[in-house]
């Protein structure tokens, strides 16, 4: 495994992070615990969850992913300090009306959320606590074009959110603050607030990034490097599209895009043609397509960790092992050429 510092925290984390959003819907508690054990055995010490998980979010399953992680932590108390636990507070912009409906990301709602997460996780502190998405209207979740909405409710200010996080840091309930699904303006505004002493400095940004969606490079990658706020990349396999398992109308049993029709961003008209080229490039190089996709993300200088999830330990083992896959200059040039010909089909 390879390790890198998480922002400016002084703590190194594995460059592969264990994703958990299938736990509680596609995966049982026993599955979740087996995945954690395997990940730790392979050198992964970074686990990412969220209060709204599993996904797709439902009132009936709310918090279940954190509960599964919590029962593992309760059984493995001696390993708590060896594992970096990340989770997220949901915002009203995500449309989860069963989670504090209408409440902005202010101190009251963040405090309520963190207390509930601590209880489910059965731990005294959360290492990395992330704002899952901002309150304000912004281009995210498959939207690239910005449409300004004059007079729209902007929710809590970013300084207010960061200030609430700083209080939790001082109280020892969380160690570091991160953001997710943020824009370049949002990232810089958080950094400005911290520089002025108006909130905790963020340690990371968690946004989508893959061969099918390199939009992070346009406005965020430079900030991530220069401000030492590395990317925790999610959807690195494009919901499995980059493995090739959905090609030509295939609907494999128990696969996410087979089970859940809501993930339209990975089924765009340009998605499969691009994915087929990436899969072909991997096979021509003698590589597993999934491992190439993960290795590409993990090799980027602005990436702290590639978040990988799976519904089986076999899939997880393959994905974690991708950290040792080297991409030659010739293969990298081929990937860049495919991207130039069909950029960001799944933003």
C-alpha cells in the first residue's frame, strides 16, 4: 500500500480508501465486516461513510452503513486509533427530506448530525467529518453548466459551516473537517474563511473523478495541489461502467445500474463508447480494466485517495490491488487521447 498526508493534518492515510455506500442495502453487516478486515489486511487504513448511506438513500435504511461500521469498531476497539474514520453530514440540497428537512448546514443541524453519527459509529470521535454537499444552488451531481439563480436561498454561509466544524474540533468530537461535491468557488471560500480565523481549515475535498469524468481537473486540481487540499475521489469506476460489465445492454444480476435506475449520469449516450475504448486500452496493455481505472485516479498528484467500494470481497481485493499497477507513459498518452476525443461523458 502507498500512503500520503491527509491535507496538512500530519496524518498519513492509505491512497486507497474503503467506500461503504452499499452496506445496509446490497451488503449485509457480515459482508461489511469482512470487507473491513480484508481492507486492513491489504494496508488500507481509511474508511469513508455518510449518515445518509446506504445509497440510494431511504428513510428505512438511514444510518445503517454507519451502524455496520460501528459494530465493527465496537468489536475492534484496539484498532480504533489505527483506522481513519470519515463520515459526512447531509445537507438539504441533496433532497433527503427524511434527514432534518429544511435545516441548513448551521451549528444546530451539524451538531445534531455529529452526535447521531458518533452514537451509530460507537466511537468518541470522528477523524474526518465532511459536509456532504453545500446548501446553495451549484453545478454538481451530473451538471456542468452553471445557471445563476438570483434570489435563491443560499442556506448557511460557508463560514458558518466551517465555524461549526471548528467548535467540534475544539471539543474533540471530530479531528478534521472536509467538504464534498464542492465547486472551485466553494473550496476557495472555505479556505478564505479559515485564513481569516472564521472556521476550521479543510483537509480534503471529496468529488467524483474517473476516466469518464475528469472535470475536477478544470478548476479544482490546481487549488487542491497548491492549497494542500487533496481529492478523495469517488465513483472511480463510473458505477462499474469502466469494468465493461454493462456493455451492449448487459444487465448483470445484483449490479448497481441494474438494480437502481436513478444513476442516469453513468448511462449517457457517450458513456459506453468512451468506456469501451478505455477497456480496450487496458486489455491491450494486459491489465484488468477495473484496476487500470483505479490506478489512473490514484496516480494523479492532486488525489489523496481513490475511494473504492464493492459488493464482494473478491471485487474489493482486485480494486485495492490496483494501487500497485503502473501506468506506462505510452498507456497514459492513449488514455489522454481517448479523453480528448470524448471528454467527460459522465460528469
